[in-house]
C-alpha cells in the first residue's frame, strides 16, 4: 500500500461560524459562551463584546471554528438553553454563507452600480437575488450581471399592490436584506415593520440636514465645508432609523453644486457599501435607536 502524501493526510479545514447575541447585562455571560464553545469542541477565532451602561444591554459577536460531527443544526439546538437562561436574542450562522440581498433603485444608479460591481468581484459577501425599481432605466445594466430585474411601477393608487409584490419577491427568493440604493419612494409603516432590521437606506448628508429636493444645492447655498452620507436602517420614522455608518469629504468654497453632487455620489457609495458588508458579516446589532457595530 502506498504511503499517503502529507497534503492528502492533512485534516479537512474546520467549518467557520458566527454567533451574535444581545441580552440584559449581568455577570457570567462571557464565561457561559466560552465554556459552551470549549465543551462543544469549538475554537474561538475572534471575539468582540460591548456592555452599554445606558441601556443595560450586553452585545457580543464570536467567530469560531468547529470540526465534524459539529453541525450548524446541532449548535443551534444545544445553544438554546444558554440563550434562554440569559434572555438572549441570538443567532448562529455559517461564517462563509453569502447573504441573499435585494437591491432597490429609482433613477440615480451610482450606488446600484457600485454594489453590483463589489458583489461580482467578491468585495461583498452577498448574493444579489434581484433588483427592484419603479423605473426601467437600469434594466439593461442589471441583466448584464445575469441578475433578475423587477420593474414595479409605483403610484399613489398602486402603492399597496407594489409593496405586496415586493414582499412576494423577498419571500420567494429567501432575501435576508433589502438595500435601498437610492430608491426614492417612501415605504409604508406596515412594510417597515414587516422588514424591521432588514432594510438599509443611504441618505445624503448627516441626518436630518438638507431634506427634500436638491440637497446638494441646499448645501451649496449654506456654504458647507463637509459633504456627508449616512447609511441607516429603515423605520416608520422617515430617515430617522438607527445609524450604521457615515462618511464625509471636505470641500472647498469654490466647489460648484454639480461638484458637490459628484462628491456626494462617492461618499454615498462608500457608506452604503460598508453598511451592507457589515450587515452581511453579521457585525451589526440593534441597540434601541442606535447600533452596535463590531467592525
């Protein structure tokens, strides 16, 4: 019998997982989690935690590895007792799983184009299940990526039907996150509640400055020196959801309104891409009206 080569004899790589949790802060949480992982034969690769003295809540993200016979189903079943004992909201997911997301866009395509490209080159750990738009402008662009394009026009009279169709797509495609990549329609309170914590929007400026039409022209008129963008979760309170990420760029006094628009596109793309990446990597935990981001 021939000898097995060192490469062939090497152990198969361990599976990677991510545990995220939040719960009332009290003694013993870290010990309970780390002891559980040790007793289950898991190895902690990275761990981050935060106790918020204002809310009295504790947040934790643990990246760990495990070898067979450990499986995701067994981990979830066996961790439930610990979760219950500490009143945790928790999830265990495969670290290498690509999150299925749905993009929504209207007539400004810079964020859409940026996310499509980042996903294609592997810079985002996502699988884009489709793109929804109330206009057909970007149908050709989206289909060039071999991604389904759903044209769902929205009027005052068809808003309810349009949102029902959107929810159908979310369910049918197993979508975990909806990204408003400059989608310029106000979502109903009911839709926001159904997808709470699963919709990210990008907003020009630092909220709530310069709302309404032509925000960069408003900024120019006020002589601003910083152009910003804010990525946040969507709630029923328009543009007031928990903030995930913000980006800024300094501008001089001689930049035109059109120049501000160009700068704004760049910062919007950067802030939104980081927010989507962190959500897909399960680095964001909701903390009331704020977020904890283990970036």
